[in-house]
C-alpha cells in the first residue's frame, strides 16, 4: 500500500477543487491510500477581500514572513508518505502567506523530509518566480521536487487583472459587467485536471517518479509565456524595494500602502504595455535565451 498526502490552501475553493480533481484517479487506485490536509491559519485572511486588507497582505507576502497556523493532525505528522501533492496559490509574486508559513513550519519540515513532492499552482498567470521561491523552501525542508503543474487564467494578462480583482473583492466567480470572461482557472481546465492524476498514479505505481515531469509536460502541465517571465522578474526587483520600504516604516505603513496601490495601478496599466511592446521588438534577438529559459522553467 502506498501513501499519498494532498496538501492545499484555498480561499475561494478553486484550488481545493483542483486538488480533488487531480486526486480522483489516485483515490480510485486500490493500492494507494490518500490523505487530505488543508492548511489553516490561526487568524484567517478575509474572503472576499476588502481593499485595505488586500494591499496590507503585500509586504509580508513578498518578504515571505510567516504567520501562525493551526497544528497539523498527529496522524499526518507521524506518517511516512510516498508522495506529496502540494497545491499553492501566488500572492504578490510569492507563495501565499498561508503556504509560505506552512513550508517554513517545523510540522512541514517533518512531513516533507526526504519525500517526493509534486507542486500544483492555481494562480492568475504570474507564478514563475513564486515557483523558484517554492523550490528553495522545498530544498530547505529536504524534499525532492519531482513534478510541477501550473494552472492559470488563460485570458489576456490585463483582462485577468480586472476579472480576478473583481472576483477577489466580491467573492463570486461571475462574468464581470456581463461581458468579461469568467475569472480564474477555466472550469474546463479544472474538470480535466484529473488527467494529471492518471499520469501521477502510473509513475507512482511503476516507481518512476524521477521521470514524471516530461510526462506531465506532454499533457500541457506547464505553459511558459516569455513575456510574463520578463514582467515577473522585473516586478520582483521593484516589489523588493517597495516591500522593504513599507516593512521598515511601520509607522507610515497605511500611507505607504496607499502610494504602493497607486504605483501598482500605473505599473499594470502604463508600464506593462510598454514592457510588452519592448518585448515584441527585442523578441527576435532573444530567441536563444528564451528557449533556454523556457526549458528551465518547464522543468523541476
Ligand atoms: C493578495 C493576492 C495577491 C495575488 N497575487 C497574485 C500574483 O502575484 N500572481 C498571480 O498569478 N496570481 C495572484 N493572485 C491570484 C491567486 O494566485 C489565486 O489565483 C486566487 O487567489 C484564487 O486562489 P484560491 O484558491 O485561494 O481562491 C493573488 C491573489 C490575492 C488574493
């Protein structure tokens, strides 16, 4: 009998639905025992979000400062797992605060030690650098990353900014203004995510987890947009400056967060289209680098 642990955190339920769909084929396999663990905070974040809480989560998300979690049940802490499916969402280009807090906890270090892990993200579309941060945290916990699946909102970058923000502030997945597409990972992608579970079951049963990622890639587990990689990297440098500034000046936190809010608006609506045009112009000269980067970010 093999043991699989499914870990997730989800505010809207989107990531939980993804986790349950991917786990379906694993649950159907008689030789595998599946346990679910939901990461829970001592003091939960609001959902739907209000504007001030949403921006207030920025410095601690980006600086990866952990918060208190509810303890992991003893039966999970004392078990040894053959594979962990680790589901996370991105907040401000970093693993969300609940996910970061979990990965830095002693409980997680005990569970992850010497254990293969498949990471599964459900984000808007900007997850590349967050995954690099997850890789570091998994290494520190002595876990082995064997696979990665990145589920995203596939509509255009700026459209998804509008629809996801509206979803986060209303708590309801609906067509904003009646015309914009639904926010988040599409229902089709969520329903079809059991295909990843099938591949994972085979790899686990054959004892070939080290060959898993190419098989996941063959069924579209990860799509890389070179433009979004550029934006993600650039924004990380800028967020680094903002988060440190705000965190070091707690007395002026509220005012600074308001300025950051205005900056973010301008960065998304003014700077990112300029970066896009520059990206298109320089694209032909960067083909080699882009190919290398794409291969790297598709891997584990
Ligand atoms: C505070 C906050 C910041 C976010 N920042 C990002 C981000 O930087 N990149 C991204 O792709 N998605 C971002 N998202 C979207 C989330 O990754 C995720 O898709 C959404 O919150 C739904 O997840 P859920 O399963 O917890 O409901 C953000 C969401 C929140 C609430």
